[in-house]
């Protein structure tokens, strides 16, 4: 299969060494939760990806807390401020700009990554992101999840594919890096459906991809469908089969930011094999070696 462009390699090329992402929570909500589009969020969403993010009212304080958590296992002085929880371009623009600016002006922050929805990129917030991108690199992470409109309706994504396409175009026109999230294992989706989503995001112009295993978590509507037998979790072998088909499909200039992902163990229902991170990594790396995929060891 040959070479793929890992996040580690990209970061080394861009910043000259190891860089670590610090997950932050600045108290944003989501139009799919506050009543604008809905109140229950996407069907798989447990806590807006906030389970691994720092909390607090001050961005500098969150960054310092996050750094202290990893100081014994990560040897680096370079970090990415990752605004992860819920929709981080949805809210008061002045407040959002203040948060992003605080992070980007720190000497230890080499880039800012902002998780959001493609339908939450107003002209005003795009102008803010463009301005910040002239100081240090800004990445915008978009939750596409799938290009299958039927699946999108099922997961309550609440926007159509052309909204994502427009968002990517607007961001690229401003020189902003786009990272697209794709879920592998959505109910009734085949390998071809996932590959179609990969192809769609590439055609739209994404710079990077996060390939994410579907986790079934307690206290989500997806869990209720799992109990009804509507949702069948993938085995590790099934997941790897789709994952490597995706990697084979992805051009070598597009960065693969993630190949599976974590879930909070106290909420994880299925797939339980995903809770053993070390075992998953070992199996994926061994399969990579077998298939002659060049890029050293992969990470979650």
C-alpha cells in the first residue's frame, strides 16, 4: 500500500519536532442542543467530546492544567490549543475571539485547532479566523461524519452535504487548514459508504482526515437504538478492514490525524475491544507492517 502522511510526520515537518494537543472547553453549546435545530444533539453525542477536555473559565489556566497532566510522559515545549468541546464557532464572537487570541499569543502554542460544525461559520467568525491565521496556523475541524444523507438524517446531523462543501471552500479561500471528522461503523453503512465519504471530503478540499470508530456510549440515543438491536458494533477485524481501505484511498498529501479514537471507559458500552488502547494499537501496527504501510507506529 505504500506511504501515508501521519499527523506526527506533518507536525515534525511544520514545527520541527514533537507537538502535543491540549483539549480545552470554553463553555460553548451547539445549535443541535440549544433548540435552534434540536435539543438532543447528534444521536451518538454524549458530552460534546468534553470528557477529555479541561474545564474552567480561563484559557491560560486550562492550558497550564493540560500541560501539567502530560508533563511526565510528553517531552515537548510545543503545543496545539484544541478547542474541542461542542461547537466552538457558535456563540458570542467577541468572547470566542478573546479565547482564541489568548491561546494563539502564547509562546508555547504553535497552532490553534477549533472543533465546530460547518453550519456555524458566519462571515464574522470567518474573518476572525482569517485574522488569527496570520499570527499562527489555525485549523478548523469539521464534523462531517458521513456523506450518506440517509445516515446523516439518522444521526441527526441537521445539515446537508452542500453546507459542508461551502464551509470547506470558505475556509480554504482564507488559507485556513481544514480537518474533517469521519465516523466508521454507522448503522447500515457499508465499506463503500465510508469510502464515498472519504472521496467526498477529498473532492471538497479537506487538508486532513480524522477516522473515528463509532462508540456506543451510555446516556445517548444511539445507546437506546443499540438496546433495540438497531446498532451492531464493529469487530476490530471489521474496523481494520475498512480503515486500511480508507488509507489506501487517501492521497499522500492529506494528513491522517487519527485512525480510531478514545471513549471514556465509564460510559463505553461497545465496542469493548476499543477500551484496550495498547492492544488495538499493537494489532493495527502489526497489520500495517503486514500490508507494508510505511509511516512507523501509528497513534490514537
